[in-house]
C-alpha cells in the first residue's frame, strides 16, 4: 500500500514516526583547487602535513595533486556538517604555505592542461591503480574536465524511519529489500525534479576563455568586457556538455527501477568495450595509459547526478556492496561550488536538500521507461544551459510547463514537508529555507548564476579578481575562527595515523601490479 504525500505527512505527524525523521544523516564532499596568492595553479605536490591522500579519512585528493577533496563523516544536524567542513578547511589552510582554495567550480588559470599533475597515492598496488585510473581519465577526457570542482552531498534516513514507513505501508518484505526499493523510488523522483538543483544552485554561467582551448562546442557564447565567455540564461556550465559529462556513457542502459536492474546495468557498462578508448591503448611502451578500454574503467567513472551507495569492504566493488547488502545512502552530485560561502555549500542549502530528498522519498511513482528518462535528462540539459530564460518550457510527463509554473507547484508540496521537518526538529529553519528558495523560482535574478553574471556583465568586473578576493577573505576568516567540532591535535594525530596506514598497505602487498589488476577485474 502506498499513500499520497498528504497521507504520509499525516502518518508521520504522529509519534513514534515523527521522531524517526530526526535521524537523517548528512555527509559533504567538497572539492577545491589549491592556487597561489597570485592566482596560478599550485605546482606543489600534496602536502605531507595533510596526511596520506590514500588513507586520510577527511583530507584527500580527487583527480589532481592540486585538487583537494574534504570529506565530513555522517552528521546528525546541518550545523554539525558545516562545522566539520569548516574545521577541515581551517586545518588545511594552516598547512599549505599561504596557498588558497579556489572558490568556484570552473577553473580559471590552466593554460596548459598537460601541466596539471595527476594525483599520487604511493607505491601500493591500490595506490598505483588510483593513479592509472586518473591517467585514463586524462587520456579519455582531458585534464581540464577533471579539474572542475563540485560538491557531493550524501544523505540517508535512519533505520527507525524505514521501519515506520514500512509499517505505514503495511509492507512485509525483508527490511533491507524494502529500504533499497524505497531509495530507488527516491532516485526516480530525484531524476524527475533534479532540474531544480542547477536552477537554484548553479554557479557556473561563465568560464574563462582558456578553459575551452581546443574543445569543440556549439554553444552561443557571449563575451564580457573583461573577456569571460558566458551564456545569458545559463545556470551550471559545469553540468553541461562542456563539463563533467561523457558522450560514451550517454546511451548506457542503466535503469533506476530496482537494485538488481541498476547493478546489472553498471556491471555491463564496466565490461562494455569502447572502440574510441581502445585506440588509446592500455599499456603502451611499458606504461599504463588506462586500466582498460571499456566504457567505464571502474564504477566511479559513471557520471550521474545521483547515485545509490553502500560503504564497500576492503577489495569489494561498489556494485557488489550494493548487491550484497542493499542501498545505505544516496549521493547527490549535481551541486556547483557555492562561491558566496567559505565551505562551497551553505547551511540553507543543507536544510533545503533535507526537504527536497525527503519529498522525493515520500512521493509515489512508477517505474521509469526510456522515454521518461530521456525527458528528465532533457529538462536537466535545458536548465543548465538556459534555466533562467522565461521562455523555457520543461516537460512533466508530456505536459509543457515554465520553470515558474512547475517550480511553484513543487514548492507547494515542499512547504508541507518543511512544516513536518520543523515539527520533528522543533525548529522553523526548514520553512524558512523553502521561503528563501521559492523567491528564486519567482525571481530568477536572485539565483547565484544571475548574481555572478550581474557582477561580470552589468558591473563589468573580473571573475578572477572576484574569486581571488573571496578566496583570500575565506582563508583569513577560517584561520581566525576557533575549531568547532574537531581540534588541532585531532588532525595532527590523524595525519600521523594515515601515513602509518599507507606504509602498512604498501608493506602487505604480495603480488606485482599486473597480477593485481588481473585479480581485481577477474
């Protein structure tokens, strides 16, 4: 049995269901390029005093030695998640010799992508594999695409929430199966409504001309007086074909109707050969150029705005973890770096994501067919390129709607969820968040993408100078503030432990790298 949204809200308004809503878990992964005070990309390898990029739990690297990634553990309040991220950045900024963190998604100072250093993870087989994977990304897509930064938001409900939802639905499945089914229902709703995320939070409507280099495109760019390329109504060029996308993956038959179908689609993609990538070669003149020539080298190469996740055991592939133990949390990947806050994501955004993802969990839906999936994908593509165009029409199950029309319909529903979460958490911040974000639906000039274009087009300012000013201000403010969740000694100890753990991994390797890869992919 499934209920309407109003039915679920009525059911969750009663105890003990109401209290189970307070068990939401949130984790933030924030990427940031290290830059020098004069605005160039740092050439310094990953700092030893930040710990081992292979094993440190909070500070690592993504594609490049200079592309840091900060990871918060699961937090039970939005305030805690933001505080943890600020503490991690405070420690980092104190250890990187005056370097800054670039506060935008799109890089603005890489004139030669061959100068972008691949991330290094030591001499262990797993460390070498991580670097070879990145060499493959460079050969497949180029380094410019790989130094684009974003925010990943990890979200989960508590076991008590799922038990109450199962009871409300009179469902008698195994709890783990019920949870996975409901997370996939959330994923399908997210794909339907996810155009809202770049509209509300897209912060990359403009790029430096150096970013394009030899990249072909058909976008009708205009040029600001200071030389920046922009699209008048764009929200998130990071999520466009210029950004973190792969044409090789565009037609992969990966389905979000159930766990088994999803895992089957991902595993097929891992084993699906690519004629284009085969031309690169795998091991050329004794050096690995990629892990393999398949459409996906490994599952992490799947570019998707949202993913089902489960923490994997040592040596276990992500899809195997999902198949064996079900969905544990979901990872939202469609968020630009917010340049107007030091953490790249504001606390208001966290409150809104709580509401939006809870809404996606409670709204009933049916399975997705290919036509619907393409429709939702087109909505997303249209919004990242021209989301603030008042003439833009989106498709909602075949019906054409403007952003303002459909947005207000969704926000009417989100307001109900916000009121419910306010009651559960004994706060008013959820309703305040909905009010704040709805203003952007009715006035596109309030969106971060419009604010950025106002600065560089109307006010004729330099995007680089604005970003450098923000980076310096954020560094100064973070270094001046006290630790809120961690303390300095925690990071000193965790850095030491991470180096010891890397050494242990390297000492325990028992096979050569070629054999390790054969064993991993067998």
